[in-house]
C-alpha cells in the first residue's frame, strides 16, 4: 500500500511539474530545494535584525518573514513551474529601516505603507506589461548606479553595525575600536563568508551567522540563550498596523517611486540570471510562463509590504539550487515548505546579535557594487551619472536622493553635450519629476 501511495505521489508530482519533460526527478528537485534554502535562510536572521531597528517586533518579523517567503516561493513554483525562490529583498529592507524610518524620521507604519504602494505600482506595471518598456528605456549607467549605490548603502550599514565605522563630531565618520569584541567577531563572520564563498560553498552566510552567534553566546555577556523551539509568537503587533493612508501623500512620492524602480531592476535582473543559468531562457531572455513568473514576483512584493516584511523579490540564491539540478517549480515548493518549518525556531531571532549579520550586509554590498564594471568609464556623460547615483546613496544616507540626482545629472549632461539621441521620454519625465520634488517638497 505504501509503495502504491508513493508511486501515486510521484505520478502527481510528475504531472504537476513536468519532471520528465524538464529532465529532472523528485529526488533532484528536493536536493535543489534544500540547497537553495540553505543559501537564503540567513534572511530569517538578517531581516528581523534590520527591521527591528525601526521599533518593529523582532519575533513577529521573524515569523512573517518565514510565512511570506514560504507563500511567495510556493506560489512561484506552482504558477510558473520555475526553480525560483523569493524572500524579503536585501537593499529594500535596509532602505526602509535606515533610509525612510531612521534617516527621514518616518514611523515604521508609514514607511512600510510606502513599501506597499511602491510594490503595488510595480505589480500594476507588470500586469499591464509596462515593466519591460521601463527597463529598456532607462540607461544602463543609471541601472548599474542604482544597484551599486544600494550595495554601498548596505555595506555602510554593515560596517556601522559591526562597529568599524562610528560617528565623529569632527569628521562625521571615523574608525571604531578595532579590538572590541563586536568588531572582532563581526570581522570574523565577514571573512568566513568571503573565504567560503570564494570556495563556492553555497551556505557561506548561514555558516558565518551560526559561528559568530555561538561565539557571542560564549563571549558576549549581553547574549542570552532562551531556547530554540517554541510556538510561533504573536504577529498582530505588526500585521494590521501598516499606515496606507498616511504613506500615500505628495511628500512620499519620491520614496514610493524609488521603491518601484529598485524593485523593477532588482527582480527582473535576478529572474533573467536564474533562468539563464537553468538553460530555460532564449537569447532574448524569454522563458516559458514568463508572464506568470513576473506577476507572482510583483504580487509577492506588494504582499511583503502589506504584511510588514518589506518587499519580497526573486532571490539570486535560487541559482544555487539550479546549479545542483533544479529545473522545475518543485524546487521552489520545497524551499517554501522548509521556511514553514523554521517558523517554530523563533527564539533564534533574539539570539543572533547585530554584528553576526553585519558580514552578510557587507558581502551583499560587494556583490551589488561589482556591477560598476558595466559602466563605460571613458564616456563622462555615462560615468558621471553612475558615479553620482552610487556615491550619493551612502553619503546622503538616502537611496531616493541618489536615484534623483542620477537621473537629473544624466539629462543635464546629455543635453548640454549634444547627445540628445541618448535621451528618451521616460528618463526626461523622471528627471523633471524629481526636480519638481526638490523645488516644492524638498529632500
């Protein structure tokens, strides 16, 4: 009877995910799902750490991160049959916490509302097929500048959380106590990630966080063990408290637009990279059920904002599962199921100190900044907007301002050097809108 049931289940999975057609097996997909999960499970520690800086309940964010990640990944697997997992986006969560809330002074309820509206616009653009038009009309130097700028912003927060960079009344910034426990353990975690990643070890970030947390439990008197397994904590401290009305106003339009733009580039680039690695996209980047994948991706983003986890987007870590044979949505479903299981490990969220996740922030920053190699540095009208976009994000402590100054500088330089053919309606309109924002609203 058990053999018959097992055969029936395999047959159902075969039909649902077309395993033979995709030249895969249930076993391969399960292994791929476990591999992807191990490479991205660090988000259950990093996301609560980042979002709790705004006053959000860390335990509630932990549970919601698991739930929304599970739902989005399973939905992607069933709707698109692609080995793509989703989770709260690194970059946008830092933008929300350190940029919108701490930097601009908004409450987390209003900040998360802005995340929702930006993600909703992203979904509408995907629904009406405007997404591709926008991507193709925004110059590469600005796309690269935005990605690199967010990477620098994230890395800056990692150095701050680690204690390497601190405030100085004389120079604004200075180096912290390099021999302090948090700097030493944070640095150890960072080097563990880099060394393991350089050796192509997929779970490098997770191993780093676990090692540093165990050492902190032993050496740091501020870290206390409170168990591992428990029933999921209450999430009503976050769910239902998002201020949608308060965040939808003229003063937040620049923030909302920046969220939409970042989501657009981050998600689209990741989906194209993963499907290319899986060998299921053509030379133009198209792949089967592309529309379904884009809709699930953008819908999940708005869902993350609504439930308080920040935008949920496609994870490049999905390529780890693809590298070990994942070819179907069963990989994503396995990832989702595993995230449901870890909901019962919520005490771990309080156990992980901020410096244990700092190395992950810096590592993500390195990966994002590497895109600057795509800039044509010999053309100042291309290099300057990319440079301004990237540098102003950490220097002004505001992703929105970096995006704005990048678009404005691009239009000014192209117009006054006679390169009008490089301009289009999309770029000029965005630059004008940001100029009007600075004039009538300020920064």
